[in-house]
């Protein structure tokens, strides 16, 4: 190999490493986030949220990964059917989601944030239940009443 080929290989390796490092730093879950409270109007109903972020992964029909927040368990969503995951992907993945975090039980036993998840247009938890993609799973204590997501 000549010097030019070696230089190109080293430069390519450097650029790949730099790109991967930057990408990883942007996708860290423990990024600090400021107070993001606000309100939305969805289906003529005013809803409040405490955090917002981009949904970067759909783990299953009731768990998503939100940039800057971490894993989020959809409040009261249990036994999701296979089509629930696709529904959540279609409505959340790559989009900004708004989280109404359960004030009485902000995390589950696995360390996931427990919340009602909204997009700009829908209440994801409610739509999963209304469309029969999941059953109500209720744990106390909770700020939300059973079945009222």
C-alpha cells in the first residue's frame, strides 16, 4: 500500500468514528431537559403535559423510548395485542410526543416513566383502548382514574 491509500483509510476511519461518537451523544437518554410543561387541545379536550421529546423507538405496544426522557410505559395499557406495536409506531415513532406523567407513580418497578402519551393529534393511550389493541391495566396509586386515560 502506498502512503495515499493509507491516508485515505485512516481519514475514513477517523470520520466514521467521529460520526458515530456525535450520533451517540445526540441519542443519549440522560440528556438534561428543562421543565417542559404545557397544554394541548386534542379532540376539543385540553390536556396537560410535563415532558416532551421525540419518540426514537417503539419497544412494544405499551413502551416507547423518548429522547431526553428514556423509556416510557403507557399508563393503563396492558396486554397489548400485536397490532398495538404497529399502531404506536405509526402514530409516535419519529414524532414529538407529550407526556402527562402520573404524579402519584411517576415510575414503574422497572424504572420506566409512567405516562399518558399524546401526539399533536391523538391521545395514544385512549386510542389503544378504544380500538381494542390493549386492555386496561390499572395500578395504584395513580393520579388517573381507572379507564379514564
